[in-house]
C-alpha cells in the first residue's frame, strides 16, 4: 500500500500562489518551514531517531519501531550497486521520487514513511497544497478499490508537528474487518515536496505518532 500510494501522490496540480503567513520575521507559505531554502540532502537514521535538515523535520521513537537501514532504503530506491556517500546522494538528487525513511512497528502493520518528490520550481512556487491534495483523492480511491479495499473516505484537514499546522490528507478505508487510518502531510522544500505518510491499522494512533516528530530549527 505504501509503495502504491506514495507514487500516486504527485502534487503537480498548480493554482494561484497560496496566501503567506507571517511567523516572526520570516514569511512562510503553506506547508513550508523556515529552512526551505536548504540544499537537497538525504536524512540520517540512527537506531530509532531520524532527521532530515533539508526537510526540516525529525522524529524519535521507542524500540517497538524498526527503521530501515541505509541499505534497505537503497533497495526501496531500486539501487543496490556498491555506491555510497556523496555519489549515491547525487544520484538520488536527480531521481523523480526518493524514499528517505521507512519505519514499521513491531505489529508489522503500522508504518511511517518519508519520500521526496522532485517538483518544477514554478509549480512549487504556485502550488496550493489544499487543492493539490483534493486532486489526489480520486486516484488514491481507485488504487484502494483495485486492491480490494472498501468504504473509502478522505478529506483535506490539518495536522500539527510541534506548534506548526500543516494541511494534510486524512484517509480511512476497510479491508474486510480491518480499518486502515492514514495521514499524508506534504512539506515544501527547495525544489521538492516531502511526503510524510502515517498508516495505522485497527486503531487511529496517528496523532500519537505525530507527537514524536519535531521541527529542526
């Protein structure tokens, strides 16, 4: 499900520039952080702590969570050659979609992922996140329907990381007697959209997971 929906979520729909909000002395757009002019960089994971200064977010979880290793992330990015460090990062910089983090709970169901989607600078500058998320609802529903899920519901709402509010897509759906809960939070970066995807089963614990995320100042 994670793989399918991550590739469906393309926020390329353009609209008029979003209204800007004043945060201190910095002017920020919708779903944008103060370090949005950082140069592209992959995140780092140490045990159950993940940080990406390019996106401007990090998280720290307990030992009930398993974070994919660098090698496993490389496999998600369809790259298994013996290349690391700056050479690998340069290759990922030129990719259309880059998986940067994937974590799974001990229950082998609840999971969190972060991917980076390369975006045309003009499209990014004029992107209206709310309208772009609305445009993804029908293709995501079709994907779930094709996988046998039922009772699909989705709405554009908001979620908080620390004290900052983000526009996000909220999804619930059913697989037989199992309920799936999902939130997708796009964050604008310099030439990219970072998609944070939270998925839990049977019980909606996404807000608890969000409380373990923080903004890198």
